[in-house]
C-alpha cells in the first residue's frame, strides 16, 4: 500500500509543475504579443513614410481577421468583403492619426467594428437587450427572452449547427454582437474590447453576460 504522505507529495509536485508550465506559457504568449506590437509599429512608421509594401504587409497580417469579424457581424460574404476593404482604406487614409501609444490591433478592430455597426444600423431598426419596455417595471428586452436549459457551449459546432450559431449571433444588436465576436471568436481581453468599443470594462462584462445568456436561450432547442 502506497503511503498517504508519498501520494500527497507527488500530487504537490504535479501541481507545482503545472503552475510552472502555465507561467512559462503565459510568458511566451506575452513575449510573442510584444514582438508583434513592435513589428506592427515599425510597419506603421514605414507606411507613414510612404512605404506601400509596408501597408501590404499590414493587410496580409489582418485581412483574414478583419474579414472574419465583418462576416460574423454582417452575415453576408460580399458585404463582409466590402467592409474589410473599406476598413483597410480607412486605415491607410487615417494612418497619420494613429497613436502608437495604443495597440494597432485595437485601432483597426475599432474601425472595422464601427463600419459594420454603421452598415447594420442602416438596414433596419435594432432592439437593444438593455432597452426598457414600456408598461413594465423597468423590465428589459433581455428579460423577456424565452428561457431554455441547454447551452451552445455543450454542443459541437459544425455544419448546420455552426450556421445556426451564426444566425443566433446575428440576432443580437450590433453593439452586443461586436463584443461577443471580439471576446469568443477573436479571443481578446476585456481591456482590449473595452478600448475597441469605447466602453468601461464593467459594461463590457455585463454585455458579455447578457449576450451569452441570450445566445443560450436562442440556441437552447438545438
């Protein structure tokens, strides 16, 4: 029979190794992020000096990310391509206004998000999950959504299900939609999202919670 003290010691050693591995991975990720920030700043400086090749490199770095953000926001491939192209045009024409004290990714995501929101708002009236309903005791549209039990996280996203998830995302108001996409598809931090959408971190947290709950309720019958 293995002594309890030996098992406890082994478990403790495993925990220490896991903690150290987590720390190393975090340091590597942060290091890669700093390198990318440095590369992007150099490219931006070259663009400001009129280097068209540098702009092509920026487009290459971000074209897929900006297209995916636009497609998730707009739900239409052609419109997403137009929005992505317009994003890069605005980046090029406004590069002189970019403040390199902030991350370039934050700046370009803000441009793309705002463009998509503008396009959505021009289509038809939108309903916010924060909007209070008349004739109720300060109840919001969020509170009226039908409740179901299963969550989209419990389902594997593929094929028809992926399309349903996309439609569910499109059912959110533009501001909620952009926050959910930036958080769960682009995996940005709350601070980065806060800077992109120009809202306090506390508001971003609230909208992520409500957006997640709304998606659960919409997708509960899958």
